[in-house]
C-alpha cells in the first residue's frame, strides 16, 4: 500500500467540499420542500414524529456529492458515468415520490432501470465470487450469464434496504455515512483512487446533512436520499469490493452493509410468512423493535451506529489482516447476530417494565375482575334485601 500525500489531500478536499456544499444546500432544499408541498405528515403508527416535517433533503446530499465528484475525480470512465446516470434517475424518482407518494411497482421499475444502466452501459457486474476453500484451479465461482440478474438484484435489494431503515431521525443517513467511511478506508488501503474519491464525497455529503437530520429532525432526506444512498453503496461495493479476488473478499460488502441487509431479509420473510407483499410497509423493522423495547429514538439510532461500526471495523480488518480473518469474521457475526436476535425476540412486557422503572412510572394497579351478580345478590351501592 503506497499512498501519495497529494492524493490524500485530494481525498480530504473532496470530503470537506461535499460536506460544506451539502450543509449549505440543506436549508435551501428545506425551503423548496415547503414550497412544493413535499411534507411528511404523521398519519400512522409507523412514523415516530408527531408534527409535519419537510422531506426531500436527499437532494442536498446529492448536490454536495455530485459537485465534489465532478471537481475532484480525474477519471470519468463509463463505470462512473453509469453510476452517476443511475443516481440521477433515482434522484428524479425520489423527488416525485416525496411530493406525490408514488406506488411501489412504479418505484421498482425505475430502480430496475437505474440498475440496468449500471450493468449494461457501465459494465459493472458481480461476475464471480471468491471460493475460500478452492485450490489454484478453482479459486472462484464464475457466474457467467447469471452475473446480470445477480448484479441487478443486488443493486435493487441494497437500494431498498437503506430505504427500509429510514424510519428514525438520522438513522439511514448515519448508517450510510459509517458504511461509506469504512468503504473509503478500504479503498485507501487497497489504493483504489476512483472509489476513494467517490466514497469521500458520499461521506462528506452525509456529514453535511446529518446535523439537520438528528432527533428532533428539521428535515427528512426522504426517498430522494435513502434510495440514492442505497444505490451508491450497492454500486460502489461492486466496483471496489466484488472485483477483488483475494480470499474471503466477498464477505466484506455483506459486513459493511450488514444492518440494512439483515433488516430487509427479515422484513421480506416476515411479510411473506404473513401472506403480504414484500413491498408492503409495516411496523416490524429493526428500529421499530428497538422503540418497542423501550429505547428512545436517540438510543435506538446510537445502537444502530454501534452495530454498523462493529461490522465496518470487521470488514476493514478482514481486508488487511492475515491469519485472524476467520476469527474476526466469526466474532463479528456472532456478536451482531446475538444483538439482532435479542431485538427481534425481545418480549414487550419485559421491556415495558424496565421502561417504567427508568422513567419512574408507577405500575398500574391490577383491577380485580367483577364477580357476576346473581338475581338475588344486591347490586353495587344497594343494600341487601331484608328477610
């Protein structure tokens, strides 16, 4: 690993520039959202806020990201062009969705369109996976023609996975920021210049927006931001990680995006098992479970940040470590899996008890069931008949 000082300065400048632009653009986007009526009105129990809040804040993230990449990226090849074109498609889709609340099938169509731009125009594909148990002749699995549908499914799935976790103030933006930062570190460690600039711009854009998005949020990034961030993480993970043929490298994207992947997999299983459409919204996501267990919004978001950080650290160590790879991978998966199952299987009465203890709420008195009155027995407030 040889890193040029001038290149590191360029990466740092890309991060700072994207952050400043995003931070300055957010109030303007907020004003625009109020003007066009892109407002999130709380109308069901899935939403955690109680007052209308403007959305479409992802537009500020995109502006900061795009300008930074255009300024600091020196190699605008077909891969990067396709990623930017696909992101523009999703930004336009997100703006209309934040304003008009489009249907799930229409959104899926445009997500597939953006993925196809990356796959067929940019040539980005998951064409093989490393076989950690193979020998020199069979060191990887080649997907052949199946690489096209596999890549499209990966992009659409991760795009929706980040969208699914966008349910608490600062959650999706912060998780995406941490994942982007870890991707940036990995790109620097393997000396991937283009991915480094892209991830520096994405990290900075998220950092510039998140101060407005922390609880209590002043603006939501909406589908404009969540689908854009998911799309960027999905495509860049293909560009910078799935192409590596080092042993166990295919595990890294799944670790970096572990929380969104876990949430979307559990959501699909949960909805299908209940006879519902996988695209039908419900109140059973990871963050909803944390809230139901008695955690506040800030505590729930902090837990998600910690889990994402642990998985990201494991991914970084897996990229550079030697004999400890398997132990790090196993330990991180067991730790996050244990926490995740505790959240999924946590019983609400137990959580309610500790919630009452924490806030000093006295337990409600248990009312005794009323005994049935026989025709001869007196009613409450009446005297018994005399003989």
